[in-house]
C-alpha cells in the first residue's frame, strides 16, 4: 500500500562479467527444461475439528473452533492452477518434481511435515568461522566457505497459513522449472534463463502447514472491497464473526487456543506466529527448521512471500545496513518489471522501482535469518484474491487470480535474475580488507 518515484535504468551485468561461478543449475537441470474437515453446521456456527486430518506418523493437536459458515464459502470456479491446500500441494510435488529433490526439512508444532524442493548442488565444504566472526574478521567468505561465490536462492510461502498467493506462485514456479510452463501452459523464458545462471534453489511452498490446515478452504470467495473475511481467516476472531484484526493479533504470542472463536492462520499449533518468534530464545520447530536450513545452505537471497498489500510490495528488512545497496537493486529489478506488466499503481518503472519508497519492516524472521546466515532476506506482500483495495476507485482490477500468479512469477523471476546478474553476497560485499 505504498506509492513509489523515478529511478534510472537498472544496470545488469552479463553472465560473462560474473567471475568464479562453479556449478550452474543448468549442469544439474536441463535448462531447456483442511482440511476437508467436517463442517458440522449448527444454526449459526460451524465447528471445525482439526483432529480429522490426523495421519499416520503425523500427530496433530486436537482442538476445535467455530467459524461463521458464510466465511467458509468458496468460489465455484477455482482455477486449475490454484493449488493451495496441503494435500493439493503435496500431491502436486509428488507428481511433478523429477529434476529437483523433495526434502522434509522439519516438522511443525502440530506434527506436520515441512517440505522443500531443492534444485542444483549445495555449497561444498565449510567456512572457518561463524557469520558474526566473519563480520568481525571483515570477510564473509570465511563463513561461507570455499565455494562462497555460488549463488543460492531460497523462497518460502505461507509462513501465515491464510495467505494463499505465495503458495500458488511457488507451485507454478516449480511447474515452470520442471516442465518449462506454469500450470496454465504459459512459458516463462525469463525464469528458465535465470535459473540456468543460479547454482542452487530452495523452495518451500508451505512453511506453516499447521496454519494452512486450520483454514478449510482451497480459495476464498471474492468479496469486493469487504476484507472482514480474509482478515478473520488470517487473524482469527469471535464466533459471531468479528475479527481480532491486524496488528492487534500480535499482542498475544503465543495465542490462547482455548478461547472461543477462531485463532486464524497466523500461528502454528503451539499458537506462535513464526514471523515473530522468540528468535534468540527457544524457537518453534518451524523457525528452527528454517534456521537449520539457512545455516546449511547459506543462501544469498531469501524471499518470504506473504499477502497483505494493495499492490505487490517488497519491504526493506531490518537487517544489516551494509546490505541496503543490494536491497535497493533487488527492489528495482522486481518493482520496475511489475510496473511494466501493469501490476503496480502506475506502469512507470522509474516511479515504481524507486527503492526510496520501500517501507522498513520491524524485527521479525526476515531480519533474524539475515543475522543468522548473512542472506539478504526480504518479505514480499501480495494483493489478495479475496478482496479488492482498488474497487473503490474502479481502477483496473489487479486481484484476478491470473494477475496474482503473474505477479508472483515475475517477482521470483526478477529476484533470481537479480541474484544471477549481481553474483550474490560474495560480490555484493567484497572483503573489507
Ligand atoms: Zn503474512
């Protein structure tokens, strides 16, 4: 919900200008390459019992909550590319992923598997010091190890379970990588080219499976300018349908699941919104899994996909100040391309791509993981398919599922292109001595 101002054309290095590349994804990947929970209607309310999804080897918390039945209506015409439930995504991964590896990188508080899809080869060898040590020493290569100049892209979606756009984007990105086309049959040569120039991809379609399973919908009904329902599904609320709301929900972490009503898709089954976990204390299993993965892979760039903006918007993380120039370039890559594709307030890449317009986030998982492993780690907020912030002005409607998917894929494409062309952390911040 921000506006943006002019910038110059983005300088882009050619591949031949980036020294020290060792392993390209193309050497590994041929580049031409609810919970249907029981809805028990009672006169006014619906009771959703999560224990119905218990599976062998997965132990889920048993609790129930009440959501007004109207809030659980789905559209009748859900597009075939709109895969968002845990089951849909898992089935898609099993069926589609051949070039990559599906890996369980952790288990949620509710006992659900957190799955990542990995492409390319990981960094080999280890550094000689901690990330903090490398900053003190003045050369981050001492932390990143012998192949510090490999480029590693990581992205995660559905840290908040009710934010479906990022899941759709991730699933379709995986489809492009695996088949050359998204699930609409559209080719993305820019994505194909970008991944051919990156060494490693790590994609997590559903980071908070507990929160995602808590919302028994594949797709929310579009409600024009009324955002009560998506807000309720995200932040929870009372049995009568009144919302807890944002940011009020953040006053209570962990949230008390014994309260009446619905606790929303933000928290895991321990009641914790992992975007705001206790990062320096005892972490939730989802957060710990992300931290372990980030420590192992040492990504250069992490894109954290959320929903909650009028136009797609990337926030400046509260992390290392030294990474601000890299963030500025990333912002230009993403926002200018969104603008020329009609997915920002104006079609002017100079206006929309100006990083001075980026808001700075608070201390959250993005900054925390930056300080943990040195990655430039940013949150991206998407518009929602469930309501329109534009309808009041009757501007071109950008919340169509097609446009939302286009924005997701353009964001991934441009973020990966940025990483490929700028060479990653070892090139952004050369040794200080
Ligand atoms: Zn979110």
